[in-house]
């Protein structure tokens, strides 16, 4: 694709309209080859942590060699401020903050229920990722779709689920979203909340959400279809296939790559060579953006821009949110492989503590008393929801046979927006060479 002629206003921007990553203008002399391309990945962070994880070999008391990880870099860097949003007002910021608190308190409640032996199976946490889950989902419009991963439980709260829904789901209670048939977060709501159920095979949600966006377009609507993937899950082949399909078809996929530094026990340095995963957007010919995943304002603004692009029919966006998952893969994983100084570094960048400081001390949108009352109200809600979940009965044994097969009259699948328009052909069936051969 040939590049168009640049105007004076283009001098301070890359070819995709964004500023160059280092913030400075980069200009070059005109070249004869019009096929040359140049790209930039906008990076909206106010901090660029320069930490490196490397392997070290040590011998145990038995003489056997063991692998451990060490972290190097400026671990004492000051915590950056929250970047003011270009969209959010006072009320919206406080709403997002409340969702983040609900997210955190709910997961603490789930951890306690697990330790009490009331949870069926394991529990997956998004500690340290609340800003990414809640602020991105908050950027969606009512008709937009989303598909959360197991750590995006805050997104479910934003879209109308209660904490008791998730608690009952983990406890396999009779009134859980799956009526006790699943002990994790594999449930959705395609009728009221436009939510596609999480899929355990990482990356598979990406082509599914691309298909949702395609289905809406066939019905005459341009919608945003939001999903998330971790830095480990994005290495799967289906991730690439799904993004490429959305790019080629110009579908409204909004993909958050939650770059949380560890894919289970594998550090990012041993997963991929590129410095920033957002750079992979270049290969698909779509915009890529980098944000601080612990800054709710940055997350929301990037998500809102991507949602608006999708509504205009301008195609997908890849957003890399950099942060750290502050717990192991699941509750059974103590994450002992993570160097403690790395945990301490990111603990200072707790997204809730940062947003609280922003609202109370910097913007003064909440007084200390109002903030304490808000936190107390959240704790009251979580306790009430926990009581509902704990006291609800388990499903009856005979109920297990229901909902296994979709029988006549089970449910009707209808177009969400309108009947797709299909052109009627005028000619008859024309046999192809292949059809004649098979005949």
C-alpha cells in the first residue's frame, strides 16, 4: 500500500496519526520508493520501568542444582502520578474506583471462602489488575459485547453481575449462573449483558469476539467487541488468527493484552523477543497502544478511543496494558518463583491505592470521610452478597440431568439487532468442475 503525501501537520506524528514513542517529531527526507512504511506505537505511560529478570543457578544442601530468578533495575523509582483522563469526569472516576474496590473485596472474600473449604475447585485472582478490568469494561456502550478471562471479574461487576453470582459460581450453588454445573467462571449472558463466556483454551475468545463483531455488522451495526488476553496466552496461534481475521475484515475487536510479566512461572523475557507486545499490531496493520495498566484513567481513555474507532467501522485496536499480577496463576500457586523485590516494586503501584490518592489528595473529589464511607459501604455490600451465596442451597442431584442437551423449546436464537440482509440470486445453480467430478 503506497503512503500518501505528508502535510505539515504530519511532521509531529507517525504514519498512523499518533506521536512517536519518545514524544519527539521524526521527519525524513522524501524518498523515491513510495512503498516504504513507517510506524509508531504511542506509549501513554508516565513511567517506563526498566527491570530485567534473569535465571540464576544455585546448589542446594543436597548438592543438586536449582533454578531461581533474580530481578535487576531501578527498584526504588518513585511512583508516577495518575494521568488525567480526557473523558472521565468526577462522578465517573468515583464509579470506577468503587467497582475496583468491589473487585478487590470480592476476591478477598472468595479467598476466605476457599480457605473455609466452601469453594469447589480453585480460585483465580486479578490482584493488581483491577484498573484494567474495571476501567476497560466501563468504556463500553450498552450494545457493545465483551468476553472476560478468569481474572477479569471486575468487568462482570461493571456490566451488572453481583458479587454473589461469582461467589455462588465458585461454590457451585443451585442459583449460580450455571446452576451448579461449573465451579469456575465459565458462564455468560448473551441476552441481557452481551457477555460471551470465558474459554479455558487461551486465545480462543479472540476469533469468537471477531465473529460477534462480524455478526453485528451483517445486521447493520458496528459494535465494539472487547476481550482480554495475558502475555502468555497471546503467544497462541489462535490469537494471531483471530486478530488477523478482525484486521482483514475491519471488525471492531478491542483487545487488551494484559502484560503482567509472568505466564504462570515463565518471565516475559523468556517468552518473546520484542520489547513491547503492542508492536505486534504493526504486523496486522492495526493501531497498537501502550498504557499503564495500574492507571485507571489511561486504561479508560485507550479503551474509549478503541471503542469509538469500532463504532465508526475503522477496525480493531490492540492495547497493551503493562502491570503485574500480584498473585500466582491460581490459589494453589504461591508464586515463589517471583523475586520478592519485584513484588515490592509493584506493590507500591497498587492500582486502588494510586486511584484513591488521586481522588482524595490530588483532585480532592473525595474527602477522607467520604472515602471511608465509600469503602465501608463496599464492605457492607460484599458481606451481604457473601451471606446470600453461603446460605443458598446446593443443587439437587436430580437437577444434574437438566440443561445437558438443547432440546425442542429450550431456547430460541434470534438476531440481536435485525435480520441480516441477503441478496437473492437470479440464476440457477451452476455446476463447477469439482461438483461434476464428485458426481
